[in-house]
């Protein structure tokens, strides 16, 4: 919920410095709590690959495939919550871990 609200504020022009600090702090805690055998962890940048879930049916598939998402949460049910750059969109979506590919930078 915090990430969605932060994205909403950034999207509509609120200052980003305090929000970015909060996001980095929360992400650091979540990374430490994520299982070591998880293919991705909060804060990782990923792209969507494979078959998209029904929840993304209303989005442009080409745009989704080109967008770099950030993992916000790793579920215990083989799903991850991902969000695009806060200045682009403030929506967070839950997708199966099998359709995310980590970006190695």
C-alpha cells in the first residue's frame, strides 16, 4: 500500500526525496527477509516474459514487455508484486515469479 501511495504522489508532482528514502528503507528490510533461494528480491529490476496473467489484459502488451519493473514484494506463493518507475505509473501488479526475468546491470 505504501508503494502505491508513494507512486500516486510522485505521479501527481509531489516531492520525491522523502518518499525515495522511505522506499529504500522498506526495500532494504524486505530484501533481508526474503528467502535466499528466491530468484528475485525486493528492489531488483525485472522485465515481464512469458504468458501475461489475466490481470494485465487491459494493458498494452508491447509496453509491458519494454517496461522495467521493480520488485516491491516477494510472496510465499510464487508471486511477486512489481511496479514500474514511479514517474511513469503508480500501479502495482502481482505476477507469477515464472514470468519475471531479472535484469543484470
